[in-house]
C-alpha cells in the first residue's frame, strides 16, 4: 500500500490515470448539501499536518452513511483511487478504517519534514525578536512569546488559500521577518525594530481566529474569531500586553526614551490595523507610514508566492507549461523560468581576469 500526506497526494494526483494510495487524515467537519435533483450529499473536510481537502460523499455511497456516524476529530485511513481536477481531489472505490494505537500516535506526531521546517522557522522568529534593540518592543515580543508561544505555534495563517495548516502562521511570520530584515537593509529609512515586531504581531489575532487544539489537525472556530476577526483581536492583544510590560519594574527606565513609548505603541497598532492595505480587504485603516507600506507588501508577497507554490503542485497542466487557474489567483499559471546554470566551460570563460593590474 502506498501512503501519502495530503499535500503529497495533491502533488501526485491528476485527472488521469487514478493513483491508488492511502492517506491518514482527521475529519475536520462535514456539511450536508443538496444536488440540483434534490438528493442529499455531504461535503467532508479532512486534514493532516500538511493541509486539508474536501471530499463529496453522495447519498448512495457507503461513505455517506459512515461519515454521518463519525464524530469530528475522528482519524481515519482512506484507501482509494485518487484523481484531481479544478474542484479538488476525488476518491473512487474508497475504503476506510479508524486509526488506533501506534498508527494514531504516529499521525498526531505529524509529518516529519513539516515539523522540522516549523522548528527552524520558530527559531528564526525568536532570534529576530531577541535581536530587537528598542527595549519596549523587545519586552513586548518576549512577553508574547513567553505567554503565548505554544498557542502561536499551533495557529494557521489562514483557513484556506495560504499557510492553511497547523503551524502555518509560524512559517508565514518567519518568512516575512526574513524579508523585512532585507527590506530594512535596502531601505535605511525604515525603522527595522518596528517593522520586525509589526510582522510578529500583524496576524496575532489568528491565535483565536485560526487556532488548532493541543492535539490534532482540525482547525476550529471560536466566537471571538467569528465575531471580531483577527485585526481587532490583534489590536486588543497588543494593548493588553503593552499594559502588562508597562507595569513591570524595568518600564521606569523607558520614560526618557525617544521616540516616546506612546508613539511606539501607536505606530505598532497602526501596522496591525493597516496591513491588509485597503478598506475593501478588511483594513480599518490605510497604510500611512513607510513601515506600514512595507509590511502590507511583504505580507501580500509571501501569501501570493505560497499560493503559487501550491498551485503549481496541485493544478492540472492544461498545456505544456500552462497550469489551470487556481482560486484566488487571477489567471492560469505559466511554468517559471529556471535560473541560469552555466556549464563549467562557459563559466570558466566568463570568469574575470586576475592579471589586469
């Protein structure tokens, strides 16, 4: 039996021929719908450490009745013949069994490659945060990581589209911090400390909006996430943490610092409020500082490139080098141009002369 993670299955499956394989996954949710003919069917969402997918169970299929009896959070092994089209994965001749014992524990341990990447990314985040020079922002970041680190490491960056997996927020923030560091080097007018900590906190409300339980890969819903959204939640969290660190003994040394602490707090809150870049995309404020503009574009760039990476892996190739459009990207994708790799002979001929002087 061939085993795949969800992400690997999406990469391998195409329209034809079917791939016979098994995938271990957790039942995240299901909703009952109706066909145009009025027949019921289920849309079942399954997830693992690498991602999620929807599977339609028609009323005359054995999976329809079986899924109705499975509680959310049930972990199963789905063995099927898999294909994939523009609407997602399809499984034919599906059989299933619930995981128990060592198989279940191995599933909860997650994909080893994903876990290692997220460990390195978390190290990137903590290293950048520890290197911030502004003592107010340094203390704020430390308090956040110390108090909410485990919750942070479980959160996704989105419910779908990009980094929509357990730990995805860590991957997203780490890559944005790398880009922010480079941007601050290229544009010295940027406040590097403010930009880095703005990246750290820009999506901190997703600790409630896109959170996972301590055990498992099914992304849940919370009233706070649904009723407020991650931007108001992020502003509220930063204000709460700011009050906490302002009451610490070390805060008395901040009184003579310039820029004033209140200005630092306000600029950080502005980064959170404006990072979506436009009112129509949910920002309560438009970017009004260099750091806000930089953060918005860094955020958008990382999200878009992650979407493109997934699209190349999952989309059908409809012609040579052309891939079927994947929502929310605007058009069909074209295979990227590989980097030039000079053959050894050409490389040697192009080497600069060493005897000019």
